[in-house]
C-alpha cells in the first residue's frame, strides 16, 4: 500500500534524535514492502537570521528541505508560524502540508502527531483519501487543555477516518474529544503502541558498559532520559535524588532543553554529583541503561514513554510518576509507580528499588511482547481495512453511475 505521513515530529540533520521512534515505526512499515513518504512541514525562518533567533527557530532555519532517517525519505516544506497564534499556525501547517502529502495518489494518509496535523484532515478527506490521526502524548493531552485550541483539535479528530494512539489512556482521550465534537461512535479507534528493539536494548555487563561510557565502576548511577523541559520535570527528579541522599551516588541526565541551566544551578547549590551529557544516539543509550542502577522518569504528561520500554528491555529498574500511559507498561506498580508528585514520595520509591532491584530477566520479559512487529501488525490491519472500504465504496458508486 502507498501510505503518506504528515507530521511535525521527524528527525532531521539539525535534530537527529527528535522523533526517532517515529522514524523507526515508518522504517519498519516500509520494510514490509509498503511505499512510505513523509511530509514534515517546518516553520519558516530566513537562514541568514539564524544566529539572531531562539534555538528552536534557528534549528528550523537550518533544517534541510529533504532528507532521510532510517531509510525513510522526508520532505520539509516551510510554513508561516506566528508566535502565540496556535490555531492560525495549525491552519498554515495544513495549507502547506496537505497538498504535499496528497501528491502521488496515496492509498491512505496518517497524521502521525495529532496537533497541528489534525487541521489537515478535512482537506485529505475531500481528496477521497482515508485519513488516520495518531496521538503520541502532548499533541493531545496538552492541546486539549487550551481553550483556544481544544475545539480545533476535537473537530479534526471527529472528522478522521480512524484514530490511533500509542497508549490506551491517550486513545480514550482522543475518542472523548471526537465525540465531544460530534464524531461518530463507530469510528475505529486502535491502539498502536511504539515497540522496543529487543536486540539493541538488551541486558549487558554493568561494569563494561560504564567503562565504555567513561563512568566510574563504583557507586550507584541513577539515570534520567528525556528533554529537559517543564512537562518532563527534571527538577523533580533532581530534588528526589537529593532527598534520597545516597552516599557516592550520581545522577546523569541524557537529553537537552531549556531547563539545563536550572538543573545545573540547583545541583551545584545542593552539592550533588549530577552530569548532563546531552542527547546520545540509540546505540550509546543502550549502554546508559546497562550502566544505570535505576532509571527515573518524573513527567507530568506522557503518551507511552519509549524510555521506559527501552530501560526495562535492558533489565534496568524504573521509577516513574503516574502520567498518561506510563502505568500501562510498568510491571510492578507498588514499587515502581509514584502517585504523589512529591520529592519525598519519589525518593522513597527510588530508595526501595535501589535496595532490592528486580532481576533483569524479569524486567526484560515484562516488555517482550511490545515489539515493533506487533505495533505494525495493528496499523497495517487498520489501514488495509480503510483502503478496502474506500475501494468497495468507490466501486459501488461507479456501478450506480452506469445505471443512470
């Protein structure tokens, strides 16, 4: 089948790890013989002014107009983005993205990040092409809380041919929004969770992994993986680590973002061993999970976090706050899931798990069925049914025309 993807989340040379899970999904889909094309519109900014712009707009100005990630080709047309005009920016995104994603007569279009892509649903459907909207997390959970955008998002979901999401929690939220805007109760809603590469993310020797990373072989290492942004709440992770006060322990942040300075300043104020190593490639990230005694995730909003799947697949224990679909993948809520967003509560779980960690093989077994293959099976089945329904309806309409 020929499936075209419209998204605002896909890796580029400027941001090679941004949406790497999306690239993996479509790479796996293309490997089954399907024709995949990605359209990822980028906010316009003059390249010559890049040094004067903020980090995000500067990266956009430098982003290539065409490139590939994991063998999947992406085109990146520019659209006008005006700060603080969310609905207008979404419509601008759709005006540029919809015509490009419809080029080449796709059998189906997948909007693989619900906002701002949902603004393009109507134009895709007008072309007679089935349109699926996939939710990943903040593209739904954050946007639905903004009065100026909620109705726009709900309307796009209500018009979609089908809804998919990476977690059941998120899928339920999308269905509720769709019904709120008059969507049909019988619209297909299918869970298509991200998978985990069990070959790459596998247990290994902790001492050897630390050696490869240049880390000391003694002392406990607590790992935080993700953007250093407000909804990931890295400061809560830091405060919980300080509260736990493990002698000789260190906290490593893998990721980047606007809160880097705040994290570094607070770590210095408390006099704790904290390292910020920036974004790391997947092959190195696997070693960080092996090197760690525990991974800590303190998000306030999530879809179904890939980092939890990856850590568990490597046999690394996880403590995580109860956000979105996180609880759906944790094997032991009593020891791993934190309900109260309080540093002391997080620290208590952290300490308990460090003192008595589960067996790595048990943790790995808990995510063994969450493969990319299973996820692609679900998506492939949904798209096949939508395409077949379209063809059947089209054939019936053609036959009716010949009898007039």
